[in-house]
C-alpha cells in the first residue's frame, strides 16, 4: 500500500517499521565479496549508477525489509534482505581516490551477486 500524506502522523505515532520477514536465508554474510549488478531500469531503484558493476565487501546484514523499488511503483512490498556494503574509493574513483576513501551503501539482495 502506498504511503499517503494523511498516513504520516499515524506512521510516526506508531513507529512504523519497513522491516519484514523474508522466507529465504540471506545469500551473503559479513566479509563476503559482492558485485553490484549492472542494470538499466526505467523505474525507481536505490542502486546508485556509480556503484553498478563495482565489487565491495558485505559489512552487515540488517535483516529483511520491504523492497523500496516495488513499493515505489505500487507493486507491493516484496521483502528482501538488506546489507551494508563497503566499496573502496579506488574501486569507485580509480587512482585519484585517497588511500582511506570508501563508500558504505545499504543495498538490497537483488542488487548484489557473488564476486
């Protein structure tokens, strides 16, 4: 169900959470090397273009959450596992990156593949 402006006070008052049960076990765990998939989607996605095709390391598995991509286009919740993934700056920006530069991105499981 899409969130409408009149629903906001109730969401805040009840501490609504987008957490959701996912029947499958998570595909990745902390320390796993993953690659952000390369995709061209005409609708909403939370996968930044600059991370597509890049390899990172899973830092944390947050659990299951509603999938923002399908919820944004009114196609339902379709819960997925959500991960925090660290991408080294040099893997994103090349040799111009500083030696300590990194990006942490919260990414849904369908955005990731084994590296």
